[in-house]
């Protein structure tokens, strides 16, 4: 029985589509958590506590292995610190602040901008080729994002004053795209071990932000609901989603893995309507159709091995 379970686990851990779909599902839950956190825990406190909890859980498991891989990290320490600061600390701070000013549906749909930024960045930074079909899929997705951000009035784009939360969310997407692209050149080490290192850096870099918040506005401790929300985001959007993403990038590369983020709007819309009772406007439906169509087109491109995938294909937890 144990051998069967082990083989099943290995097979599932090699299924990029499943892992990246679960990542999108967990991130969609994060949009709901971000909205539920309003008034229960501050954005900076939530960001800090989620990574502290991740470190508390993972360090006893991977801390010794991380020390063994330290020679590979030492020469790239600055880049690794920037990855964690941007992709983990910066993204989450912007994300949870944005949740105070816009809806969970918008948070989810606007995350569809991440693949646009990733594929564009991969082209300019690494010369990654983008097929016509993939480019069309990205363009359609971008139209869906614009429809969402402009509340269904894309033709009046220049005259519309964007919601503060939507702008912050797009900024968070840009920051996370930098992190996703940087995964291409990460140190050669198992994904879970590398994630533990990033979480440790994120926890350390978030502490000064909490101290600044406490000094400026006074220390506001989270409520019981805030602690439950923190526990959820520490386990699912933080631990499991990030490990699944790293594995997905290992298997199919950052460009194609990033496209799966387009599933977040679908799951987020369902959760926001079902759990938060948020109104689902007609322009949301149009945006979702565009986003889903974009991911379907982009995934029609035959998978091609990338140098990044070859370089880190052995990075198994």
C-alpha cells in the first residue's frame, strides 16, 4: 500500500496542470481571505504573520537541508533577497492593501495581468519566443483585465479614474511577475528548500514594516477571525501554492506556468459570489469569458522544453 501511495504521489507531483490549477484555486481563496481580513487584521501584520508561520512549520523540516545548500546561495544572495522581498513581502503587502479598496472579484480578475507581464518580460529579458496563438491568448486576457479595471467601459479608458485598489492590485501583479521571471535563474536546490529560504527572508523583511506601522498608527493586534485567516493563508496560498508553483515552473517553464494564473479569476468569482455575496455584474461575465478564452488559446501552444526547465528539472523537494 505504501508503495502504491508513493507512486501515486510521485505521479501527481509530476502533473503540472493539476499542480498549477491547485495553485490558482488556493490563490483565489486568498482573494476572499483578503476581503475577510479587513477590520480583523492589518495588511502588514497579515503579511508578516503568514510568513512567520510558514517558517515555523518548514524550518524544522528543511532548515538543515538549506544549510547544506548554502554554498549555492551565497553567491546569489542579493538576487534571492530581492526575489523574496518583491514576490513574497511586496506582493502581499500591495495585495492586502488593495483588498481594502476593491472587491474580491476584481482582485481575482486583475491577477490575469500576471501572465501578460511574465510573457512580455520573458521575451525582453530572456528572448523567449512567443507563438502567434500564445500572443493572441495573452492579448485576449489583457482585454479581459481592462474590462474589469474600467468597470466594463474600456472605450473610455483614458477618461476613467481607476479605483485605488485596482491600481494597487496591478502593481502587485507587476511585482510578482518579476519574481516569476527570476525563478529561471534560481540556485539549483530542491523547490521546498528554496521556498523555505524565501519565506525566511520574507518574514525578516516584513518585520520592519510591522514595526513602522505600530510606531506610526499604534499596534493593532489581530482578532480571533484575523488569526484564522492568517492560518489559512499561511497553509494554502503560502505553503502549498508556492511549492506547487515552483514545481510547475520546473516542469513546463515560467512562461507557460504563468498562464495558469488566469484560472484565478474563475475560482475567485465563484468564491466571492458564493462566500461573500458580492454582486456579479455583466462586465464581470464578459471579462471571465475573455480570460478563459485567453488561457485556452495560450495552452494550445505545444509544450517546448526551455533552458530554465532543463536547468532546474532536478529540483524536487
